[in-house]
C-alpha cells in the first residue's frame, strides 16, 4: 500500500476495491488474482476467495420437430448456484455483482449475477419450453468455472485449493436453432 493510500484510509476515505474479474482461463495464483476475486472468508491468518474463469454454455435439452406436424413441450429440472465441494461454504458479507456476455457461434447470452449468500446452495428449478412444428431448439444454461484461492497471511503466499474446482450454474437459459458444441466461446465483461 502506498503512502497516499494509507493517508486516505486514515482520513476515513473509502479505498476503492478492484473490480471482480472473470478470467478466460485459470490464471496463476497471485495477489493480483486474489484481489480480483470474490472474497468469502477472512481471518488474521488466512483469507479465501473464489476465482471465476472460463464461462461457457452447457446443453440441457433439445427438441427437434423439423419432420413433425406437431408442436412439442419439454420440461426439465435444472440447478442454479455453486456446485461447491461439501467442505466449502460461502459466507458473503455483501452482495457482489458481475455482468458479462458469452458468445458462442451465433448465440449471444447476457448475464448479470449478484453473488449473495443464497448462491452457497444449489437450487433446483423446473423449466419448460415448447417448439412449434417444423422447428428445433437446443436449450443452453450458462455457467462459470470456479476455484478457491487461499492467501496465507503470515507467509504472504497464494495458492489454489485443488479440491475446490467447481461450477457456478446461472439461472440464465437461452435457446438456439443449431447445436453449439464444438464452437469457440468468447466472452465480454461489462
């Protein structure tokens, strides 16, 4: 921390926090990565944060009515929230928001997520979609990969906990007339 930052903190001015970052691939563990991650645990000896990386879309269903004169409906239970290991519990003291767009083939899906305590648990919802005769639709759910980064305060070391790789399943669903598997993923943060 610079002298300017220290004097600002002592004067009671808020110190700006770095923006939460979504990485295109898992970065190397470092202070910079920790500072741009979702801090959920902090003591005088150890701090933990959730690193967000590699957003993508997963296929959760398809209806192909291209050769049919009838419309079809589909119903499926989907999960939202963190698929964290049973040893990881999020304890978020404030709400953290992140907005981004995932582009895969011709489909662009926008996400705006407020990370709160509710996301420490997986919630199951039932979704339904219908496809008219002569059409087809592939349904996709957005997700982010996550891993816990630990900061050993005494040794000033940063390391990933290899047992905590998981996914955050968003509640955003989108459909495409064509399958998206095998297409490159691009994303943009706001």
